[in-house]
C-alpha cells in the first residue's frame, strides 16, 4: 500500500485519489470540481467563437 499521499488541492489524506501528474494527486471530490470548472471554461470558449 502506498502511504504519504495527499490531495494537492484540499490536503485530504484518506482518498481515494486520482493520479494527475508526476507526484501530484487529487481526491475524487476535487477532481470532480476541477473537471466541472474545465467544462465551464470550455463552454465559455466555445461560446466566444460562434
């Protein structure tokens, strides 16, 4: 079992975690929030090109 992992955003150490990049992990809650933000930004970007 891997120990010493914490969420890069909120600091949660309980998990479950998603590996993001190199030694960076997000808990599933923060990952869902980040994906929602990215979806919103994509919608803004798509709306600006029409």
